[in-house]
């Protein structure tokens, strides 16, 4: 059994081969490497598949044996200081490795087709492989030094991938925003690591947990000092997992390619903060005030993310706020002590949200066939609708992901979210009310996204895009001519037609379109193959990951169900997760070893599902009737327009809508009171440095120069003049000396 554990150290380094080979190929054989660029997808997928098989074997060992393995070796030894590197294999490691590798493989397969026409294809796969290496190194680390090294590497890869299309100013600004925001949390994480080393003298998790807990229990360290150190560690998780108030980078991070949104911002990187809190759970349980703070931050993030998602028009940005809200559920569970429920939701949410993001990529792909590569249009749900006829597989997968995230049984997120909801009643009734209300909000905004995208009629009228004329729409920078389809008898909807001089018009889709197009092509002498594109399904390599993720979305939730209430052994997840806490901290009373009551579960599930269905019904009622003339996206706008006296006043409507549309004014607050303040302080310091610090010596130098220049003209070469000036200066000095000492003697006499 230990034989396989001895080789766990190679897991992070297997995917690292790809970026090194790509870099060497570009240096030694640049032309050949670029011409054969698509071949690099194969080793990327193959090597990560090997890591997945290794991780699967480790997970099976963990489930069967409940065994924790740690191996360390000395790297630096200096007097009393010893820095060790190593790896730790426990259930948490195996869970995260499985998530990273399974989602990573599917994203790599998907990206091969998605990025095929992009000039940065090789760079993209190099970044992805290096990111997988960083994440795998993070989850297998056995001490804080390794955690911090790989933590920063993950942040660097995130910066590179978010700003992959760095020539677009909005993408460049987004990656800078993500980088700076995460540096705030990373600085706190570094201070917390140094503080704990100062208290315990160790970076290794097992030794540090034991020493810290002993110090707290024996009152050998001030409780406030330990609390501050753990709070600083939590600050790193707040930034990485987009928790309030450091969540502002996540929506803007959607400017990267869609596969990056699926990999980094749904299943892996944002889950790093949840992983860190789970890893430090034995440390946090002795500081209950920090656990309460974690729960508070979690519940705020849950509700804030859900409300901000209500008015988003960008499909990926809406999913980003959904990710933020679901990460809040995980953080809330950890703060309540529901370790098992938090990691259960981490697993189910990862696959469901990856399915949704990859599905949104297929939607964007189909829209780019119409509008060209324009994120303002291809990702904007204003221009969507009616796509279910053209992308049926994408529509089905997106619907299943939406149902799962809404908490509809028997899909994955239902089981994990309900467990968290049930625990909130035991922790705080106020938190329970907020978290249960958010279930309805989640179902509402998720089905709002689904309905606006797939149902109704296609909301594409080409003149709506850019007015009188439109640029050529058979030139698509990212997808080439893949979106152009020849005329065929199965064509049902064809509203966009090319005209000479790039002029466009719209035809009635209910007319005889085939004859209209043929006569149009003959009249305008157009090439029969260059007719207007229409929404179409993605290629097989993009649909295959969706089908696999559908299987996970439907069945992965069953690993956490105790099918026999008399024997918890049939609950795979409990057997898997229990050792992570109990063996690292044996005194912990595991809250997750619960007595499962099916009657209580069904009662609570009925309530949560009813709330979810109410959100679905409300979304269907509001958005289905207005597809053809969609103007407003807010719930209150619709009500205020139809029933102004019955529901809300215009003032209340505007307040609620503006809150969601302007991201809760949090970005504006940071801009006005943080960014401008820091910039003003920087300008003042710059002024003080240049005018005062440098100004004093510079002023003395300039003064000496001018005095010297002035004295140069005083000297005339006459000795009598020099003697006169000397006597004058001496007389002045003597007078000053006389009056000064006379004053001192008078004061002394008076005393």
C-alpha cells in the first residue's frame, strides 16, 4: 500500500513537461513547432490523464484504508532553523487531485477546438499545463512554505490566463485587477504564516497544529495573538475564493477565454481558498471567533452574489456571480463546522459549474458565427434567445447544469446544498433564513439566464448591432469561416443576408427564404458559399466534455447519500473525509458523523425544492412573454412597467435595480475611497520626496552656487577693501557677543 504513496511527489511535475517542451520547441524549431501546434494538445491531455489515474488510485486507497501518508526531506539546515519540503496524502489531497485532473482533462479537450484558430494556441496550452502543475503542487503540499510558493504560482497563472488576450484593454485591466486584489489577500497570508512560525517554530502542518493547539489550551500564548494569525491566513482564502469584500476581481476575470472560466473560476483556482480553510480546519477550531467570522463572510457572500447576478446581461458574468454565491455556501459551511458538507458542495458544484461554463462557451461560439468575435454582442443575452433549435445538445446540458445549481433533485448540487441548509438552522436562524431565501434567488437568476439564452425567438436583427452598416460577418477572428454554412433544405431560420458594400437587411423568417436567398445571390453576384451564418452546434470535441460532465452532474451527488441509516459505512463521502480532520487533530469531535434521518431530510428537502421551484416559476413568468421585445432585465422593471401601483414605486424600483446593475456600488466605493485615496497619498509622498527630501540638499547646492557667483564679483583685488570687510564682520560679531553675554549676566543677577 505504501508503495504507491512513495511516488506521489511526481504528481505535480508530470504536467510540467508540456510547457518545457513547448518552450524548447519554440526556441530550437520555431517554424515546425508552430506548424504542428495542434499536436501539443495530445501530450497535454495524455500526461494529465496519467495524473488522473494516479489520483484515482490514491482516492481508492484513502476510501479503503483511511490512511494518511507524509514524506519530508530537508532542504535547508542552518543552526536551529530547518526548512523541509515534502508531500502530504490524505482524503483532502485526493479529493482536490481528482477535481483538478478530471475537470482539467475535459477543459483541455474542449480547448483544442475552442482555441484552434487563435494565434496563441501554444501559449494557451503551456499556461494551462503550468496552472495544473501549480494546483497539484498546492494540494499535495505538506507545509506552509510550499503552500505559499504554489499559491503564488497559481495567482501568476491566473494573471496570465485572464489576460490571455492582452491586446484588448478590458482584458489587460481585468488581469491587473485580479492580480492586485489577490495580492492583498496574499500579503495577509504571508503575515499569518510568519506569525504562526514565530509562535510554533514550525512550518509543517502536523507539528504546527499540535503545538498551536497545545499553546492555546495551556494559555501559553495570548489568545488575541493566535486569533490575529489565523485571521491573516483566512484573508488569503477570502481573496482567492472571491469572498466579500475581495470578490470584485471575479466578474471581470470572465474576459479570459471561456475554458479558463470553466477551469479556474469554477472548479479549481477559486476552490483553492476553500481548500486552504479546510486544510487549516484543525487550526481554526480552537479559535471559534474566526470560525464565526468565516460563517459571517460566507453568508454575506451567498446573498450578495445572488443579488448581483439578477441584472447581469453578460452570460459569463452572471455565472461568475453564481460561482461567488456558491463559494459563499462552502465558506458558510466551514464556518459552521460542517466540514463534510463544505467539501461535498465543493465536489458537486465543480462539475455542475464547469458544465455551465463550457455550455456558455458553446453558446458564445454559435453567436460568434453571427456577430463575429465581439464579446459585447456574442456574450450579451440581449442578442440571444431561441437557440434551443440550433444547439440542442448544448441546451440540454445547460438545462441540467441549471437544474443542478438550482437544487432540483436528484441532481448533484441538491444533495450538498440541502445538507448545508439543514445545518444553518442549528447554527443561526438568521443565517438559515438568508441561505434558504438565496435558494429561490439562485433558481430565479439561473433560469433567467437559461430562458433568455435558449427559449423564445432569436433576438437577432442585424441593424441593432451597429446601426446603418455592419462590418463583414464572414470574417471571424477567432473561428475563421467555421460558422459559414451553405444553403440546405433543412434551413428554417435565416434572417441575415450579405449585401454588396457590406450593407445588411433582415428578412421575415416565415417567408420562402430559400428562394429569397437564391434570387438575392444571383442578383448581387455573390459566391454561393459565402452566405450569412446562423447559430449552429459546436464540434464533437467541444460537445464530448459536456456529455461527460452531464454524467458527473447527474450521479456525483450520490456519493454523499447514506442509503442505509443504520450503517453509515455505505456513505462513501463520510468514510473518505473523516480522516482528514480526525487524524490531523484527534481531539476534534467530528460533527460530520451524523445520524441520518430520512424523514427529517425529506421534510427539509420539500421546503428547499419548493423555494427553488418558486424561483423557477417566477423567472418563467417574467421572461418568457417578453423575448421578442426584451428591453429590461430586472424583475422590478417588469413589475413596475406592468403594475406600477400594485407593486413598487419608481424610486424603490430604481434603487433595487441599480444595486444589482452597479454591482452593489462596491466597485465604485473602492474606486472613490480606496484607489483615489491611495493615488492621492502616493502623489503626496512623491511630492514630499522630490520637493522636501530631495529639495533640501538640492536647495543647499543651488544656494551655494548662487552665493559663490555673487561673492565672485565682490572681490576686486584691493587689500584695503578686504581689510575693511574683515573689520566690519569682526565688529558685528563682537557686538553680538557683547549683547548676548550681557543679557545672560543680567538674568543670572536677577535670580
